[in-house]
């Protein structure tokens, strides 16, 4: 029989939880079998017990990402459900045979252990590749000193201390990487390039560069109390340095009519893009739709008014508020009907271009809505890879 496993960590307990009820009945899976009965089970199963295998794999899983661990847990749960379904379909006469039942359970443990080994091996290889990629990115990073911190949206905690009615938004102004006199980062705001900020113990996070000026650049972010990346930026004090580098591989797909949708703080990329498009001769019309919860969640009003004053013949802005009625603003959320109304441009549809800025899920839904209106991607995308 196999040796007794030592103390198990929380990870191993979670990994075993879906099949712990099955394992109890066969903890001594082969020790309880008579020698004549052991031959009915596969030879490979005789040396394997899921508990011992998990204890063996645990040290190798220490560096595995949380998502990798969760995938192993889900895999085990799936195998546990499969075994339970198989038992329900097993004839009563087979279930009445303890030796066969123990052998089947032992086989399940062996197969699960083998599958876990393969899954962890693949996860380890992926983690090694990710570490190599991270090291390559970190080699490109340079220090940038924080010069100023400006609050754009005041937070509102509300009556419930555990719930934020409104999350704060800040702009951080950094010195160009390399110090005074250093050249600006090669970050093309007009084609959606981003600044990668190296966050401790987290993969580098992408932020839109909201402005690039003389010897400095700005990042505007919304602070999420439990977000590791925004919490890192929020903790910075004047004079602190971050490690960062530019990243982008998109190309501008020029068009005569440009429709932009900014979801919340996504305006920090959408408005600079709108301003850049208005500098291009071929962009005859630029329409910006900004979706927010309330008017208090919006900012950059002066910047928008200046752009309207300078380019009002070609530039238009629509505000959509989901939790407030306000004169001059639409009430509701962005959907196909709203997009059809707001982007009812005149002229040849072949020259229409679209871009959304928000969470991945929001942008995915936007793309689906635009395509449901008959626009094909990537032909009608403003930025293409």
C-alpha cells in the first residue's frame, strides 16, 4: 500500500473536495483488496492514490497562477461528477460487488491523478513561457517620476461603508522616462497605443495616455478599492517612480465618418482619439457618445467644450446617463437602437469607422451591436492590427 500523506494545504483540500466522499470509501483502495482481487484493477492504479498525488504535486503548484489552480479544481470536479453519473447507471448487481466497486474507484483515482499530472505539466510550461514574456517586457521598462496628482471625480461612499456610490478618478502626471530632457515615449495616442505600467506581483497593466506634453505625460485612471493595479497607482506619492514602457501595434483605418463610444473612464482614450481624428483632413465628421452612470461621474467638460468651440462644425458629443435624468442627455444604456440613431451618418457607408473604449466585455458587446447593424469588421474598424 502507499505511504500515508502528510499535512495537506488549503489548495490540496480544495482540489480533493469534489471527490472526498468517494475517496473515503476507498482510502485503503488496494490494501483492502485480497491479492486475488487486485488483479482485476489496472496495474498502474495500484501505486496511485489521489491524495498522495496531490501532495506530491502541491510544491510544484506553488507558483502556478490562481487561474491555473482553479482550472485543476474544475477538472477534478468534472471527473467527480462523471464518476457519480457512471455509478448511477451501474446495475445493482455490480454495485453489490465490493471488490469491483473498490477497483472502479481506484481506477478513477488513477485516471484523475494522471490527468492532474498532465494538466499541471501544461500549466507549468505556460507559466514558464509567461515568465519569459514578462522578463522581456520588464527589460523594456524605464523609470518615470510622478510630478502631479489631480482629482477629476470625487468619491462618494454613501451610507453603506462597504459600498462606493461613486469611484474616484485621478490624473497622474509623470516625467518622461529617463528624466528631464529625455525624449518623449513613442506612444501614438492617435492610434490607441498604451502605456504599460509594471505593477508589483501583477502582470503589466495597460493604461491609455491621456496627454503627452513638454517633458511629461499623463495617465488618467479610476480607483477600484480591490483592484491591484489602480490601488498601486493610487498609493503613489509625489516623487515616486513607476516602471513603464509604450506598447501598440495597431494601424489607423482612415474614414470620412468616425463614431466613437466611451464607456465611463474610457473617455481618457476616446477624447484624445477624437481630437486627433479632427486634425485629419479625411475625417469629415466625428461623433462621440459618452456613456456614464451619472453626470457627477463625468469630467473633462472644459476640454470637450474647447474642442466643440474649435471644431463644432465637424464634432458632436452625446451623453448617455444610466442612473440620472438630465436635460441635454439621453437616459439609458448603449444598445443597437441607440447606435443606429447616433451614428446615422450621411454619405457612403464604406467610409464609416467605429471605435469603443471600455472593458473587454463592453467592447465585445459594442462590436456585436455594430455588426448587427450591417457594418463588417475589420473594414469598418477605426484601428486594425
